[in-house]
């Protein structure tokens, strides 16, 4: 029976973010194998964090740049260590290497931070993304973390291709793992076209692409409202700042609803989900929730990226709604989908098809466990084939390690 230590960037909040939901699906998969699972993080506790005790998962608070982690991880003696995003590998990876050199190291990238950052910078500069944007300092750090780990979990087929083709990462170090959905628990029937009304979107307001989408909807919504004067746009999300709540306008039907106790319930009640995402990375949890609740959606190319391309056959599956990148076209597609029941029904039917072909947790979970077990069995050979990773662990390359040790020593003196 394996002992797994998961080092989190934040405490999991599955009802607040897609990242939190994705993390919990992986933790639950490990528990289903009969493995011992502990979650540790240097982050502060939050009001929406899940109770891990209820999941049979132990938890611990750890400290950045502190030698106390060395004793902790040595005592726990994990067989597998999974880092939540590359920043956690930078902080704790070298300590794991020293104390538990035989532990399998997994990096859960969540989404590629370097891609998200590059797109954000290009968007702020009001220009197209260029290759040079991808070769940033963040990219160097993130790719180094991927190379230092034995397996990196990649959530999007687009990001798999990017890592293979742009950064020349060996496929042996990567594993495609989109969101895992328990298909058997998805509703077979939801509210009908007539039973639903209004538009909606949802997303953690602290996530920059989500906030930008709300601002973009300020341009799109008047065009929709002009044609559908009785329609409302309900905007849900955790941690809405004052600048968001200030946008609430009942007269125009632009309503900032804030935290949703049940995201699936509000998704089902809506006729159409709007997700005009202009930058970001990974795959979008709100659009997956829409599929689960059989709610057609209108999104952008970046919003749908990597979500409807079958990774093995590389064939595109029809999107359950529309993919549009300009303001007028987006509004037109939303109006048509909202008012045309036949078009809406066709889009709804595509939801279950896409879920079954791409997000089935049984198939995806089995593939991940198979990858982990196979890598553990030939770990020495696997690492010998990754010379670049070994080189990046060498002391001359380990600036983050020595910075951490310097901070730890400085803190002791103080």
C-alpha cells in the first residue's frame, strides 16, 4: 500500500474553483486504491476549504523555507509525493530528493502557468501572443520543475502538444489528465428548455481570466439585452471584490450574485452559460459543469481550447453550443441559442457525448494509476533516461534550493 504526500499550493476548495475540484478528484482516486493520503500546505486556511477529515485524508500545515519540513517528510516516508503547481516543487522538491530519494515525484501542473502568464501579458498589451512570450522566466522555472519530476499531469491536450513541440519535453515525463467526471453520477435528465431562463456565468473572482470575462461581458451584454429585454445575466463566483459588486445593475439585468451554494443547481436553472474568456490556460471548470448539467454554452477559442479535442485520435467533437471570438458574433450566438429550442436541444445532446468520450473518470483514473505503477516499477531506468532532469537537480543549478536554505538560516538568526 502506497503512502502519498500531496503538497498543496492552497487548501482545496472544490466549490470555489476548478483547480480545487480537480485536486479532490485526484485525492479521491488515490484513496480508492487503498493508499494512505496526507495533504500538506503552507497556505492559510480559508472559509470555503473542504473538510479533508471527511474524506479520510489527513492534513498538516507546513512552513516555507524551514528545515522543519525535512524531519516531517522523513518521518512520514512517502512512496509518492505530488506537488500542486510548480511553485511547490521549487520550494520542497529538493528537500524530498534529499530525505526521500526513492519517492516518486509527481507534478500536478493544474494548468501551465507560463502559458496563462504569456497570454495575460499579450492581452494587457493588446496584441497577439508570439513565441517569445512563452520563453519567459516563469516558463524556465515551470519547465525546470517538470523536468525534475518523474511524471507531470497535464490537463489539456493543447498543453500536451505545446510541451512536446515547443519545449521538447519527452512524452515519457507527461501524462494527460483532464478533469475526471463520474459519468454514472451525472444527471440523465435535467430541466427542459421551457423550464429554464436567463444567462449565467460562474468563476472565482480572484482568478484574473474570470474577472476579465466579467468586464468583457459588460460590452457583450447590452447587445444581448437589446434583443432579449426580459433576460438577465447572473454572475456567480467566490470572493467578489467591491469593484465587482459595484457592477450589479438590476435595471439592465446585469446581476452580480456572488457565492453559489450549489453551482450545479444555478447552472441547471439557466438556459445558456456564457464564458467569454480572452486569456488563460488549462481547461475551464465552468464549461465542464455546464456539460454535466446539460446547459449549452457560448465561449471563445481559448475557453474551449483542449476541451473538445479527443487526445488520442486528435479529432474534434462538436461543441455543445458556440465558439465565437468577437463581441457582436458572441452576442448573436448567445441570442440564437437562447431563443431557438431546436438549436438548444442539439447543443444539449452534445454535452453527454463530450463527457463520455473525454472526461470519464473510470477510464482516466485507471490510466493514471497504470502510469504511476509502471513508473515506480522502473524508476531508476526512468530517471536515467531523463538526463536533463538530473542536471537540473545538480547543485550548480539549484538556486531555489540555496535561496531557501539562506532564508531558513536568516530566520533562525532573527
